[in-house]
């Protein structure tokens, strides 16, 4: 089959869309500064297009699957799946009155990622080839250290990542502020002096409280303070960025490009975070990456390591990827092709499309 045959719209018509939600229990109770959870819901999408089956996913509530099935799938069926950006705009238009940010954009994210996966498979190429690779591997940081962990578990997890070669590790803070300095000290003891230590408050602190904590954390060499205050408090983030002796990061709750633009225009962060499972999939994430490049702003991806690996290897502004314990565990269990860190980085594999496939039989016991 020649390239003209592959690209003919009649050969790339979207013929079927399947969606399923899976609720996977955590391996221990997990909490951060503002939230607690015992399970994570994976929403998986398969799009049949031009004779291939594209896979995409997001992490969200079961309502995301319902939005895909009842609102977005009918819009896409029968259309040309190769025109991924046109399909993205079709989905966004369909959500005008339903509400696009939040569940709506997460539904778009899963479908958009599946369409990009299908397009790359039709062309017989890895997704990063379509996007244009900037690198073949991306540094990863081990992320966990939940506030629900006793000190022994905190030290074991972060210390294990450090021993494996991770150059950075991140822990949660903010649930019991009076204990945070003790926990940070224990983390530093476990990882040694050569590994960079990040903390994430998930918006748990007030502005002055966060500044006090920043001083206490700096004593133990903390280099990254994520969401010291609410990510909606752009003035507060800017205040911390100017006063705190470490980088300020935020952006994981961005669902659209204007959100990221406001954050950058306000000078609120040293590093912008974006999450393709929230901000509209491959299309939305790469637009956020372009915005970072235009502003000279470093970009770090949030969670979902399998999805972000090719995207961060294509993002010129990308500096590292979050290897989040919860999602990394799920993807290792349920995705064929999930990449494990090697010497502190995730490296691209020469597989077509996104590079991973859902192991449906293994996932079935978790299906909602």
C-alpha cells in the first residue's frame, strides 16, 4: 500500500469507538495535602480507524467514559480520523453547552490520544516521529511520598528511587504542616545529598505559611516547591516565586491554553506543568509545549508516564517527566509496552503509535 492509499480519507474513516472505565485499588492508602484516595479510575478508549485500532486513555471519574460514549463518539464516527486537529475542534464544539474544562476536556484527551495513536499506526511510525523528536529519552523523577505513608515507607520508596539512579524524587507535604520539616529531613536522609528533593503541597498552605515552610525545606536542600498555594492563586504563586529560595511549579490543573497563558503572563511559576490526560490529549499538550517554548519556560509533564514519554521527547521545552507511583504501577500492570526507568530516564521504544496497548484481559477484573 502506497502513501497515497494510506492517507486517503475513505481509508481512515472512524468506524467504531469503544470506551471502558477501570477502578484499580491503590497498593496502600494514599493522600496529599488536600485529598485522600484508595483507588484510581482509568478510562480507556479504542478507536477503529482505517483498519487499525488506536488506544488512548485518561485518569478521571466514570463520568468521563459516559461523556465519551454519549456525547463525543457520535460526533466522530464516520469522520476522517487522520485529521486529528479537526476532530479535536469538532469535540470541543460539541461540548460548548456541556462544559469543556474538566471532565469534558479529559474525555477529549482520551479520544485525541487514541486518534494520534491510530494515525501513527497507519503510517507505521512511532508517535514521536509524527510530532518531531527533540530527544530519544527524558529524565524522570520518582513521585510519591504520600502524606499517608509512615516515615519508614517514605524513606523506603524515595531511597529506592535514589538507589536506582533517579536524579530527582518528589514527596507530598501539607496535610500536617507541623510534621512536614521532620518528613523532609527523613527524606533527605534516605536519598543522600546528590539527589534533588522536590515537595508538592497541592495548594494546602496559605501564602505566608508556605513561605515559612519554604525556608524550613531549603535547609534540607529542597529545589522544587509545587503548588505551595492554590494554583488558582496566581498572585500567591508569584509572591512565593519572588521570595522562596527554590523553583515554584504549577499547572497540572490546566485544561486549556488560556489557563496556561494566564499563568505565564502572571509570572507565577519557574516551571510549568501540563497533563495531557487533562488538557486535551496530544493536541492540547503540544500546544502548551509550544507556549512554553515561546515564553522560554521549562515544561514538566504531570503523571501518566506512558502517554507523556513520546510527548516530552518531542517538546523542545521539556525538562523532565513525572514517574508517579500510582499511575506507573497501573501502567506496568495493565499496559503492554510500558517503559521502566533506566538510569533515571525513560527511553523511547521503536513501537508504532503511542507504544503501549491495554492488556484487556488483565484489566477486566477492575472494570466498572
